[in-house]
């Protein structure tokens, strides 16, 4: 059976020779499942503060939260309410609500001018939770830095220079999402789960500790619980990385479900690391061999994202369900 391994990002950065190579090899083996656990240097105080302020926001009156919804943003900033996002594998919306934010870029930046949907003006609930803006942006930047550094391990593992992804993700529309999964006792109708089975669209996703179990990952056709060890984060792979690596690194399929006897809520903050929208997702030569011929044609990151946003029901003027 494949296994999700624990690796040491800091050893990759601070050591050399066999110790560094061991991290690269461990990541490559673990990502055969689409998942890996890694140590991190994120501030635990920052995590606690962010979760506290987000809980304050999510417990506001629904009308107040809805005031931070951004029509036309396709879930790329602001608030998204319950029973909206829908896994592409399902016709039943997820039982969750979300707050989304990213680092703003200059109004005149060519990325913002050319890809307005990927770079909406940011809306955060500062008026409802004073001080939350600074905390959320600091959290976003810290996790984005962690992901950029982790991509260097992946780059070496696929036979590229460690800096291969650096320029690709610079000013990319990396998105941080806080998710509240309410108690399942309140869900209207049958068949809904916290989050249906899906793969993320982006390169990699970072998941710091959540407030309760619920994440399950698909390993060897079996759903297994995934809870990062203390002081570690979960990294999972997305559709864009699968295309770039010609399937050498597969999509990390996952879902979020409440245990049958669990009646509480769950909070999670995740970050989706995206390349710049004009990036051409074409398999790198190191991942194409006679034994492993090219599987994927070229596609821009912008087109890949637009397709998935429609499939997961976040395009307001074109709801799939």
C-alpha cells in the first residue's frame, strides 16, 4: 500500500548531500499518493489568532456575512455562503461556507488588466471584525512563502532546477480560503457532505492544522483519514501539477466528511498555490520518456482555472446546479 510520508522541508533548505536528497526522494515517493506531510516554520500564535478572528466572522448574522459577498468574483475573494460550491464529481452542493482572500497586486499590473477574474479587488471583513485584514494578509504571505519553498523540493524531484517554479508563481493568483463546516445536524435535505470528493485545480495546496478531523484522502482506492502530525502541514497536489509533470505526480483526491458520531463544527484554512494565468501547462521534458509518453496537450493556467470554476459551481451567472 502507498503511504503518506513525513518530510523535513527545513532539512532540504539547511543541509546538503544525502540529507537533502533524502527529502527530495521522500517527497517524490509520498506524492505518488498526491499527499505529503511536512514540518514548517509558521507561527502557531498566528494560526491561533487567525482561527479566532475567523470564528468571530463566521458566527456573525448571515445577512452581515452576505454583505461581504462579491458578485462576479467567482469565489476568488470575499464570502461564499452555504450550499454553493459543488464538487465536480457531485450534483449536491457542499455543506460549508467560506471566506476567500489573496494578496492584492497593483491596479495597472498586466496580470490584473488581462485576467480580471483571477485578480478581483480584495474584500475582507474589516468592518465586521476590526484588525482581521492585517492578520489574514500576514497569514496568506507566510503560507505562500512556505509553498514556494516546498515547490523547490518538487522541482528537483522531477529533474528540474530548484528554481523552476519560482518565476511561475511570482504574482500568481494564489488564494487562501477559510472554511467553516457547520454541524451536520443542520443540513437541509439528504446526501450532502462537508465537501464532496475532488481534486484541486492548482499546483499544490497547503493545509495547516484544522480544528477537528474530517479530511479523508484517496490512497490505493481507499479513503483514509488525514491528520497532520503536530507542527506539520499537509501538502496535496493539484490538476495543474499533474499536467506539468505528465502525470508523474498525480492529483491528490480528497473529501471532507464528519464522523457519524460528531455533532460539532469544523474550521480549516487552506491555501491554493497558483501559477500566473498566462503560464502554459505543458509537460516538462524530464517527465516525458519512451516508457511514459506525453499524456497532456498544452493548456493555459487561466483556461484550466476557468473550466474548474464552472464545474464547481462558482460562476454566478452560469451555475451548473
